[in-house]
C-alpha cells in the first residue's frame, strides 16, 4: 500500500510471486509498504522507496524492475545482472 492506493491482502506461499506496476510521483516521494506474516511473526518493509530505489545517488542504485525475495530473517533486493543482492533490515 501507499498513501493513495491499497493493493489489498495477497496470500503467497513459498516460491510464489506477485508483481505490480506504478509510476513514481513528480516529487519523487513514492513509497509502497508491505506487511508480511509467518506463523508467530509479522514484519513490515518499504518494498519501494523513491529515495532508495529511484535515486542514482542511492548506495543500492536505481532499479527499473525491483525484484525482491522475502525471507523471515530479512528482505533481499535481487539484481538482474547476477551481482551481489542487497539485504535490508525489517522496519518492524
């Protein structure tokens, strides 16, 4: 979800995937937040942040197609070029 749009609840099992498309707003403040749940655990993460994912000065670089692998210990942004993925801490 972001402040203008809620994608609703999507239930995924191991190995499943979900994708969506959107445009970054003119002010480059677009943020999409996702919540994830496992038995006995929940976590929240900004799956897209314009300041991180659409910023050439970001330490993780711009992703025109952000590909995430979600694991209970941490979310991971994969790289199309086969380079080292970027791991991030959970927001909660």
